[in-house]
C-alpha cells in the first residue's frame, strides 16, 4: 500500500528558541512518517537564522530551508506553498505551537474520508495554553466562539473565519487555488473562501491534536471575546477588505454585512 505524502509548511521569523525547538520535536515525533518539513524563513536576524540552520543540521529529519525576504506571515506561507509541489496533502505549521504525536495521522485519516477530487480542507480544534504549558482553554473554538455553521454558506464564511491555518490539512485541488493574496486576508480565511466558492468541501475535526501556545510574541494570538459594543465595533472595522472579496466573487454586500452582524452578535452576547 502506497502511503500518502504530506508536506508540512512552516514560516519562521525570529522564533523563540525554546518554543521553536519544542515545535520541531513535536513534528519529528509524529506517528505518521511519510512527511517532509519545508521551512521558509521570513527575514530573521542572522543570529536567529543560524540557530534555525543549526537545529536542522542535527535533526536527522528531512527538512528543506528556504531563505526569503521579510514579506509578513500571510505572504510568506503563500510563497512557500507555491514552491512546494508533488505532495498529496499539505499542512501549515506555526513556529511556536506543539503538535501531538497523532496530529498528522488524525488529519490525514479524516480528509481521506472525503471521497472526492474537489478542493477539500479539514480544520481542527486546539487546546489553548501559555508558554509554560498552563491551560487557558480546553477548546480554541469555545474560547473564540467559533461558529462552525458558516462552512456551508459563502456569505457567512466571508463574514467569519472558522479555520486556523496551523490546524488544518488540504489536498492538491485546494492548494492550486491559493496562488496569491490580492485581498490581503489571512491565508487560512482566503483558502476557505476559495474552496467554497469553487464548490469544494470544508470539514471540521473536533478532536484536539495540538496546543495553540499563547505568548507575548504571537502575531495573531487567541483573543477571548468580551460582551461589549466595543467588541462588536472592533469586529466590524475590518470590513473593507472582506467586502472587496465579496464583490469580486459576486456575493451581496448586504448579505455579508447581515451575516457579519448576526454571527458576531451571537459571539459577544
């Protein structure tokens, strides 16, 4: 039986050494072995980059390192994705989380239940911890009040992103959709929208397969929503770029705004 090849795509930028080492160890200790790690460094300092190179040299694991200019995490991941080909499935990875040994196998087994060549992506829940491994929340979805019902409706999906890049797997058909980021969205959000727009499949995986580590250097950390009008206002302020992609995909302005308000009111009340 031929095993599926899985590419793990990791973007680094001046990573915290201890957290980065633990993340690498968690990848190297996966119970599914037909994987290859691709790292794109997004312009780290010379000293940080040397530490990354030294860790790769002593890893006894197949790792490819791409040294890039600083373009930010959204474009860094897309650039890396466009440079990696000929794998069956792809997984994004952050530089400072911790994967459980069965993460790849659990996601792979789940996406293989989708008997279709359509663009497909499975996204999963996570445990939220701090850098000392103290649990902040047993469920990222509960902590962020993620609404899983949006995955069947393009307006709802534009309004609310249930996908976290570091906790998903997708097939080649989905990979081919994410060639640029003309709308300046988070790459996970954009990929989900493009999959549904192209009649693809999004599937949630409720099992916890990783620790999402919250710390002071997180670019996009988990934020607990509060019950206030200020929270609603902040959730609505980013609508210009969301509406831009809506217009590009011929999705009604009013439909997106209605869904945005409806979904986020439920999240903060």
